């Protein structure tokens, strides 16, 4: 799978009332995080949606979003145009994409739209990518966070925006890590997929010279290495 480094990418997740869109379950939250040139831009999208039905008990345990909370939120038909405007033309990065794509396409159909989400976006399944990269391993979002050192202790319940933010960090790490190390002393921002180093925060460097004993021990080691490898290694001490 080729990695897209320049096109606008959007890491997306949904929360739903249950696991089957084909048996009438609906989307109740959409969260999305924009990535451009392998940096999280801060341009994100979140919308709670009135699904016009109850969540299954199992789904409610996962996301914790109650029917009462959603009662005054807009229906999908009211937010569909702004959602499509946000994602149009982007590469959507979705963990277990068939699940979310199926729900989004069902909602588009119920709104009377004559297109599917893959008609306006490119879809990349990060779960499929992870399985190819780590065959035989657990590749849930939580497992990938542990593997790549992404902090997710605050993820006690699933939320579409929170999961999208975590997915963006995981996907950047999984597909190559940071591509930019910012050494600008006046910039304290954060660089997606890596970090920003503020030189003002660093302590002054201290020069520690090797002792005579340490220098001789190092030379003895080089002599042994030279004898073993049948070549000469030069160790020069700067005065």
C-alpha cells in the first residue's frame, strides 16, 4: 500500500447505536482530524447527531452517549452538506473502514443523496494496513497505541473525535513517524508525528573529559579489536 505524503488526509471515526447499519442502527457522532504533509493541522470536525432511535445496551457501554444527550442534536440530514464539504477530495483514514463506510453510505442514502462516500473521497483502512505490517499481532487501536507509544490512558470511553485524534498519531507513527524536527528556539508548537524541540528549555552543556585511566582502557579495547579484525583502528586524543 502506497503512503500518501502530500494529499490532504482525514482520520475519521464514528460512534453508532449498534453494530449493524443493515438492521437499522444509526450514526450518533462523527469525529475527524485533518493531516496535511504528515502534520496534524488542528482543523478538525466533530458533530453529535440525533439518531432518532435508542442505542443498544452494548453500544451504550462503549460510547456512553445517552439518548437524552442526543435529543436536541441535529439529524444527519441537517449536517450532511457541511460534513461532505469538510471531507470532499481527501483521503479518509479509517480503522476498520468497512464498518464506518457502511454506516456513512446508509445515512447518505436515507438523506436522498445519489452518491457514496467513496465517490468523493479515497478510503484507506488503517486496520488493513496494520495487519499487513504486523501479521499475527493484535491491531486494535489500543494495541497499536501500546506498540507505538501513543498515550491513550484518557480513553476510558470511545468517542469519535478522541479516537480520530489517537488514530492520527498512530497512523503517522505506523507509516514512518515524524518527518519534521523543528529546532526553532522561538517556536513552542507541537509537530505532528514527532515533537518540537525548544532550545531555550535545554540546560547548558557540560564538557566532561575522559580520565587517563578511561583513555587507556579505551585504547586497550581498540588494540584487541584491531587484533581480532586484522585491521588498525586509530584513536587520537585531542589535546
